[in-house]
């Protein structure tokens, strides 16, 4: 029996980078759309930006954890 952990490849890191970009821009974009509709610009833009970055970080941690 071996205690070797899997090794991530370059595509793993590329996928995580794209995931973070999509989450962050998606959150900011959704916040911007709701801000335009509600007339609260830029409050929800920043809330969406922070929420998207947080979601991206959480998912990244979950994906990287098996390699640690």
C-alpha cells in the first residue's frame, strides 16, 4: 500500500484559474445588473465581487485539498 497523493497537472491549475475568473466576474456582473435595476450603484457590484471571489476561493480550496 502506498501513501502517495495524486499530483496535479497544469490543466488542474488552468481550470482553477478560469473558475476563479468566472466566479469573480460573474458575481460582479450579477451585482452590476441588480444595481442598474435597483438604482443602488455601486453597492451591489462590490457585494457581488466579494461574494464571487469568496465562492471561487472556497471551491479552489475544495479542489486543491486532496493534493495536500
